[in-house]
C-alpha cells in the first residue's frame, strides 16, 4: 500500500546512502522543467527530507529483478523492474497530496499484466 511509507527513514541512512538516494531524486527532478523541479524539491524540503523513506526489494545484482521506492509526505517515487527477467521497467513519480497520487503502478500491473 502507498498509504504508509515503507523502508528506512532518510534520517537512519548513512551519509553515503543519503547521497545515493538524493541522486535518484535528482534523476527524476532532472526530467522535469526547471520550475516544476524547483517546486517539487522545495515541497520535499518543507515537508522534511528526513521524513522520506527508502525501500528496496529484490536483487542487488545488475540485470536481476529489483524494485525501490522513495516515499514521503509530498512525493512517492517508484521504480519496478521485476517482470520479464528484469527486462520491463516502470518508473513513476506520485504526488500523494492530490488526485494524481493514485497508485498508477499497481493499476498498470492489474490491468495490463494479468
């Protein structure tokens, strides 16, 4: 469920782990227009970066199935590469504070991967 964060809070991550998670967020923000990226990062900071959680499932071996989520009050980022031998990736940026925050990845799996 996307209602409650899963994984470790950012405050419990080491400096190296926080930097890696921030790089993931930066990749997503880099795909947005500058104005939207600044707004999204400001909302994350205002809600509290240490309120973000990082969750990982699957292998750490490159090319093997894996999933991660960064989840906080104003953002949920999901990356899912668990199907077809880790050859079918999905990535989603959710905003849980508005209707756009629906669980799009879950809906896609239910409707398109039966």
